C-alpha cells in the first residue's frame, strides 16, 4: 500500500483511484470476501 500512500501525499487522485480498483480486483479474483464474517453474523437470526 505504499503506492496508495504516495498517491495521496502527492494528491494524485487518479493514481489513488486506480490503486484501489486494482487491489479490489485482486481480492475479488482470489475469492476473498473481506466482510463475509460480519454479514453472516447479521443474517443468522432465527425466524419465527
């Protein structure tokens, strides 16, 4: 994430946006779900 920090410090918003998109695409391609545990806990309520 050094690239993102450098882009923000130099106010290169286009580079910062591209970095965020690239990291997100890598996470999604690998099948990682960063917030999966939180969403499952919310939907585990029993129905009446």
